[in-house]
C-alpha cells in the first residue's frame, strides 16, 4: 500500500481554504471522502454571504458545518441522523463556532423546520442516501426561501448503471447495490429541472475526483486503529477504476 502522510492532505494550490485546517482534526471526523475539498469546490458554484441561514443536511461529525461558518460567515443548522447532536455540538464548541452552528438530530424525510427557513441547503456526501427519490426535491425545496440555493456533492458514475447494464464488478465488490444511487451529473440536472421548482445553475463532475478520493483514503487508512489494510478494498476499487467510472457530481440550483 502506498503511504500517504497527513501532510499530503494540505493542498493550497487546489484547495486553499481547506488547507487552513489541521488534517489530523479532519481525519478524526472521517465519515467518507474529504468533505472540505468537496464543499470548497461546490461553493464555487454558490453565492454564500455572511449572515445567511444555511442547512447543512447530512452534516456527519460536523467538519462541513465548521467550514461553512468559518469560511463564509453563515449561520448553520447542522442536521444529521447518525451523529448525536451532543457529539456534534462538542465539535462546534471545540472549533469556536458554537455561536453560529446549531446541531440537530434529524432524519432527512422528517425535517423539523418551518417552511422557507433557509437561504441555502448544502449536502456533502449524503444526498445519495435519501435524495434520489422522485418526490424528495419537492419536499426539500419547501424549506428554502424563494431564490434560495441548493447545493450538493454526491458520489457519481460517468455513465448510468442502466446504460452499462450492470454495476461494474470492481465497484460492486466494495459497495454492492449502493452504486445504483450514484448517478451522472446530467441525471441530477434532469431530475431537478423536470420539477420546474428550481433552476439548475451548475451540474458537473469534479475533475480528478477519484484521485482526491484515493489520496484521502490512503491517508485515513494510515491512521486507522484496525490497521491500514482495512482501507484496502476502497483503495483497490479506486486504483482499478482510475477515473473510468467513479467521480463526484457537484450540483447547484435556485428555488424559483
């Protein structure tokens, strides 16, 4: 296994904002591919301004919520089902953003918010678990104010599974049927625009997303308490794929 040091996760040339964060802190909050790289790239297609109210949907252990508050000066509601609110709140307090980030334990289909509560909804590496259903965008949009923004980064394939006829074997070995929800950027554009509830402002695949994912996975594997070989399946999947199928879709839109 190629060793990737934590210092290799500091990449000011490509992710200048993310490079200001301690890689060890970020790896300690690991729940998937580097969330700050994904968010920093996605935010280039959003207009986030200080004082905005932002829902971080599927916020995990809180890294993205800290980043939103610090880098863009927005007020964040961090909503996640798997991470207890108390645990996330401790992360926010430790990062010095407890006054701007509120942790809420919530399931994505039963959000405890009033309609039109947010100027923006952001979701990093979570939308694939709940957002592919035809009725989900209409449900979610009700929480956005008119003109409000929606942005998400989600694992993607360069071609639809339906077009391929099967999940590629090297991907199926690691993630199984879950890859059915990994769609192309154009699939997401159509899925959102057909509702006539939003105008899609950007739908793209992240350049060299598989390389970012591989770099992150190698670094995390070196820090795992159960040993670096525990990261081998994902590393092998990404290495074999080499960008042929695996990517991340970055999609943004505005509520009409």
